[in-house]
C-alpha cells in the first residue's frame, strides 16, 4: 500500500516526516529535501539507482513491464503510425500537432538546415581521422558562439528558435563530419526533402553523380530516430539538465549531452556492438566470448546487452529487430553474416543462466548498428545517428527544466572519504 509520508527517526530519537509525491504513473517518490536540515545526514545513491532528480511530464518507462510512453503514447503506436517530426513536436510541445501546426513546425525545421559558413570552416581544423562524436560535440558547442546574443534562457520567446535551429542543423553538422572522414566535398542541405531524406542526401550524395534517395533507408532512419528520441533521465539527458541548470547557453548544454552519449555504456554501445561482432567474427567463437562476459576478472561485457531500467525486455529492441529484418531483406542483404552472428549471439545469451538471472536482454543498440551498417553508414558514425534522434529529447528536457519555477542549480552532495584536515608541508620538508 502506498503511503503519504515516511517518518525517519535518527539515532538521537528526533523524527523527520518525509512527504511522498505521487506521479501519474510509476512508483511513489519520497521527498528527502529537508533530511539534511533536520537530521544532518545526506542520502547516498551513486549512479542514481533509486533517486529521482526532477519531475517530468515527458516520458515514462516501466522497466519491469517493458513500457515506454512519450507524453503518454506507447512507443509501439508512434513507431507504427507517426514520423520523427511529428514525434519531435509531441515531445517538445506535449500534444500531437494538428495539420497546420505540423506543417508550420516541419517548414521551420526545413528552413533552418544551413550552417553559417564560418562554422563549416571548423571542419578544416580537424584531422581526417577525428572521431565524428568529437566533431559533433565541438561544433554544436560552437553554436553558442554564433547564437549567444539571440538566446536568453530566461525568455521563453527565444526557446523555439533555439529548438528549431538545433534540430535542423544537427544532421548538417553530422553529415559534414562524415564527409570529412570520407574525404568528400561537403553537400549542402536540400529543404525540399524530409528530415531523414535530407540526411541521406547530405551523407551520400557526391557532385559527380545524381543521388537517388532510398525510401527504405529513409524509413528505417525515421524509425530509429523515433525510438531514440527520448528516454527520460538517462545519462546524457541528465547531463544536459545539469549543465543547463546553471543557466548555461543551451547549445553548450546539448554539446555536454553529446559528450555523455559518446561513452560505450550509453550511446556508444551501438558502435561497440559492431566492433564486438567483428571481434567475435564467427558463431563458433560465441561461447568463448560469453564465457568472458561472465568472468568477473575480465572487463569484457556483451555490448548491447543489459539496461539500467529495462529488466524484462527493451520495447525499442522488439520494434527495431523487426525493422532490422526488413532493411536487410529489402536492401538485398539477407545473407549478412554480421546479422546471422548477432542472432546466434542473441540466442545463446538469452538461454544462458547468467544472463537470465541478471535480466540481461538485448537493448535497442544491439540491433541499431546492424541497420546502420546495412545502410552504408560507417561504424564511427553510429553514435552520431543516435545523437541526431536524441537531440529532441535533450531539448524537450532543457525546455521543461528551464521554465520550471522550482528550478534550482543541480548540485549533488557526496560522501567524503579523503584525508581528514592536515597541515601543509613545505617542499623542502617532503
Ligand atoms: N555483459 C555481461 N555482464 C553484464 C552486462 C553485460 N552487457 N551488463 C551487466 N552485466 C552484469 C554486471 O557485471 C553486474 O553483475 P554483478 O551483479 O554480478 O556485479 C550486473 O549485470 C548488473 O550490471 P550493472 O553494471 O550493475 O548494471 P547497470 O544498470 O549499472 O548498467 C549497463 C547498465 C551500463 C547498460 C550495462 O548493462 C552494460 O554495461 N551493458 C553493455 C553496454 C550497453 O549495451 N549499453 C547500452 C545501454 S542502452 C543505451 O544507452 C541506449
């Protein structure tokens, strides 16, 4: 039975009543805000395993049941019926748009796709082998230099232009990073194309020939962007909120989110999955790698398996798995050894006692990399694709946070375990 309050009694017998907040869905939340003031203690929860950092209306996850809702709407319904631009509107503004709202939003995104030419010149400064996530983070951060004057975090009137610019320009920046790596000339955006078609055009068109947009590729990317669009208080979103809570320029806050996403425990997992499959090489080697993943003295983990929140299945993985088959079939790549290897690994791991006991299931990134690879997107660009989809989630959270009247700068406390106070020792005495 859920309670309205918890009472915590300290060793000195003094009691503090901790109110309980009830969300519309999900477990109740104990408000510990006055604990330090009244009891002189902090709580300790590294990795925020049982700690809510904010209130949010945007996304709900039930990890035990494998439920993911954007503004209340199940991800399966959005994947089936919607498109990325409509989902972006839903996440940002809270409701599905009507036709004029959707058209206006879509037009605005399509007409902010170009980069300032100065920004393009940044790419000349990167080495040809610079990781695209490093370039993405750096160039998005530099947008704060271009748009600082027009951005007042305290003026909600400036929030839409920031939102539309960042959504529109991220694919252009990503494509520029790809072209640098590929040694090809930068391709300017085409505003007559939709979001994912334009991305494919900027990625794959070359001046020497006409580029035909592959409709299945555009559809697959659109689906991937929907699935990646938001995931409540994950590492990168929490980073954006934390950086933004100081009132920092939001382009810089998004750049911080990109940096957080890059790590292999988060968005970098899609790249890591492909590299792991390459390393495994052959289905006969799978038992050896599964054994390594189970060995506590070995740091190797099965990339694309496990999730902090989903302990049953990742609903995004179920949707994407189907798309994975469709893409491979329609692009004539049914005999992809990589996909066969992935399926064999999935099967073996799902039957393994260790993975069952620890509730380790394939997550969304187990499959996304295989799709990207089938579309011809280089492995080092996989996490960049994730970032393009996730940007709308970051922006939605930044907007929610910055307009919350109860906003306070994020400032966790710590359990100090260093030396107690001691005196400075002069160099000649050390
Ligand atoms: N392979 C082998 N063992 C694993 C794996 C894995 N992929 N994931 C977790 N475990 C084990 C851990 O060793 C630990 O075992 P123990 O209890 O005996 O110590 C137990 O399962 C719990 O793992 P934690 O690391 O404590 O779980 P946490 O919630 O902190 O981490 C994470 C979740 C980071 C996703 C983890 O499962 C992982 O590293 N997975 C591989 C990377 C990956 O796929 N990341 C993508 C996440 S989805 C996304 O960001 C879109």
